[in-house]
C-alpha cells in the first residue's frame, strides 16, 4: 500500500529517493534536505517516489519491496550522518546504510545509484569509495541532483557537473559545488508533500526551517563550511514566512526549528525573518539550537520573543577563555555570561550546549564551565554536554590532531575518531561529570540521550501535548529512565 507521503506521479524517469536515517534518540530528525531534492526533481519533470525508513520495522525489506514495485531508473540515497559524534555511546550509521544500498541494488539491478546527504559534504570521496555507488552529490543537493539525474536520463556527459563525485578509469574525482548564492529560485521544500510530519511530531521532533546556508565562523571542529560553503547565502525573509504559514495552514504544524548553521548571524537577516513572521500573526512557537553568543543584541532577542521564541539552544561550547580561544569561537567567557543575562531578561529559557575535551581543555577549564553551568541550572536553564570532539576531515581540528600525532595523515576518518585533550584523563573526567549530573537533574550527557527509555518518554510528552521544548522536562525524564533502567 502506497502512502501519500511517498509518491508524486508525473512524466519522466522514475526516481526513488530513500532517506536512510533511523536515529530516534533523543528524537527523530525530519529529512528536510531530501525533501528539498524531491521538490526540485518534481519541478524538473521527474517521477519521484519518496521513501522514509526512519520508522520502518524492517528497513531492508521495506526498501527492497518498494524498489521492486516502483522499478526505478535511478535511486537516490540520503545519508545524513557518518556517526552520532558521541565518544561515550558511539553509533556508526554507514554500515546500516550499506545494507540498505545492497538491498536496493538487488531489487533494482538496472538502476543507477546516486548518494547524497550532509555526510557527503563532509567526506565525499571517502564515502563514495566506501559505499560503492555510481555517483554522489555534495553541496546544494537540489541543483546537483537535478543536473546529474537529467544528464543520466538523457545520456549526456556528467564529467563537468559541479558537486558530483564519480569514478573514471579507477580514479574517484569530485568537482566542487561552486554554490549558487540565489536560494530563492529553488522550489519550496513543501515538506508535508513528502513526509509524514505528524508522525515525526508524535515522536518529539520539530519541523525544520532553513533561512540561510553557509557560515562565516571558524570553529575548529565544525563541518558547516565543508557542507554549505563559506559565507552566507540568505533566503528572502518573506519566503521563510510563507513556508511557515503554508506548513501551519496545510499540515497543522505549530512548532518550528530553525536549522541554520547559526540562526542569529548575520543578525540583520535574523531580525528581518522574525519581523516577517510576526507581521503574519501566525501564533507559532519557534526554536533553534544553533544560536551563537557572538551576535545577541537586545533588539534581536526582543524580535525573537515577539515572533514566537520561548526557548533556544546556545552553542557556547565552553565558559573558559582559553578553551574558547583554542576552539576559535569568536567570543569570550564574559560575552557568554553577558548573553545569558540578556536572554533571561527577555524571558527566554535556554539549553546551554557544551563540548568538553577540546584543545586547551584542562581540569581547571572544565571547572570554569561547570561553574557557569551550575549558575544557569539554578536559574532554570538546562545543560547538554558532549565529551570528546569528533574529528572530521578537512577541519582545523583534523590538522591539530595530525600535528599532535593522534591521527595518521592518511586516515580518511570514516571510522569515528575523537579528540580529547592530553591534559585530561578521560575516565576521571566522566566520573566528575557524573557527580555533577547527580546534583543537577537538568544536566544531561550526550550519552544520556541514548537511553532506550528516553524516546518513549519524549513521545509520551508529545501525545500529552506538554508544552515544548521537551528538554525542559529533562530532570523528570532522567529520573524515570534511571528508575526503569
């Protein structure tokens, strides 16, 4: 039986798009990028079927059955992440994606297989070799996928297409994307045409909205510049408001999550987005976990509150000057404290996000961060902390790790590899953090979010229509999870 969220019947080659991401802890993530590709291919005249495996009981059988029934000419497979970037509770996603790919190939042996997703922006050539696909795309998937699939369908050459990875004479080559600054010319994602948004929301997910692509910050660990490019490519604020209004009217969505690299930078654009939403009187709740202390004026925070923000996540990463400097965050500890007070004065609750163990981290710098965390926890905020930094290829952290001798020069880093400061002992650090967590129930390790009980608690909160964000119930969730566990 075909779901209305899976297929669009039009003339043209049959393209089966498959979202392989099945991670549901602490909540599932709506496959926004693949929906953007689906809308772009649909607009280009291709016959698109969208298969989301997130909730499939048997993803391999589901993928095989759909491919056999649809008989695609081309299969597009999206891989969101290589792994979960968690040194304590590591999950590697590419083996499962490889199994799904094998099933798709068996079911539709004549189809060309194209892979993409954010993971390919991080390591396009290495993933291409690892998965053994025919082609891969990186960068703006809407442009690269349409150009590649149109070329395959018409028998044209693909060698010069930007953003495409391919193999020729045993050699893997990648033509850089050369990102187009004009995002407004792309078709609207129209997520509700392709995805069962209500099901995602029942499992605690929020609906993603993107106001820009790219980043100007230089955080040593980050892959955003590799995936989306350097600099900002912004969308017209009115088009952002149109998308939110459409999703509210046609799909009943009331809670939206801005998934930009940094929502509040550039601040002038974020301000205009908030003003465009507020003018519509949409009465929606807005959120983001990508907010930098580097650009948080009172004017912007006031506009955010007026538009519908009641909470946000701030990616401070540390409250120690020496660590912030080594991470190249673009702000200092005094700015973090100043922004904390300013956000609180606007009545916006905050989830503070920290990384522990990066370059320059010591026991002293950790205590500086925990002192800040204690202050914010006592003020009603929450804290989410990750131990160890995943090293991704092409980042400054990669170069630091190679220089320190902790990563071989020739490593492609597809096998998850983590940086942890040599000035600290990993086991002692974890024990210290567990002690801190026992004193503060709204303090969460990234590993805590892997509890098998947590997704059920998050879903229960959604079914009971408890006010979002659900991280504000973190203390209760953890107490229940520990009691059951």
